[in-house]
C-alpha cells in the first residue's frame, strides 16, 4: 500500500469539527506558558479525566515540570486569543487571566479545567496528556469558538 500523503491526511482530518482550547501552565520561573489545542476530549466522569494532545515544546516542558495544566475553552469572540497562543500574536493583545486556585485561567474562557497529570504517552511528535480534573467551571452565556476545515467558525443556529 502506498504511503499516505500528509497533505491529504491533514485535509481529511480538518473536516472533523472541534472546539478550540488554550492549554496553560507555569514555567519554572512562574511565567505563564500556553498553546492553542483542538485535540481535547473527556475520558471519564468518575474520576473526572481528560486527554489532550500537546506538541513537543515549551508548553509541554512546563507541564512536565509542574505536573499540572489548565484547559481553557474559548468563546467565539476569542479568535485573536487562539491565534496569540498558536504563535500568531495580535499586536497590542495581552491575554487577561483571572484569579484561580490552580493553573492560569483565561478570563474569556467559557469552560475551565484545572488538571493534574496522570500519564504522559509519547506518540510521534506529540505527547498525549491523560489528566485528572481537580476543578472546573463554565459559563452558559456564549457560543464556543469552533474549528472546521482549517478555519474558525461559530455556531449560528441550533438544528
């Protein structure tokens, strides 16, 4: 069987609609580190467990050091924040963080999960983080930012 074309795989995978999250943690010097991720899922309700796929880099290093991280689910109006944490900062944008008992919480987040690592699973150039959720909160007032076909979208109507 011929090897799969990476561009074809990317295009096919982009047809799966996801929410958009920012994964945050603290570096050794207490600097807030974060990255945009759309590969988040719940694993179990009892105990509350989640999984996220993180590319190797600064955010993963911070999580490995602290053993903790947060998942911030973005609202539709937070496209600039998503771009900021995806390495495409918007001039003049400074992400705003709320006080939390755990890892950094974006004020704009419509859902927040404070997590403790249970397991790291290395897969190719990413690491799967399996984590126990220590705390969470949510807002019902805004639609989520969603990602489909490599572009941002928002929910327009219930069907």
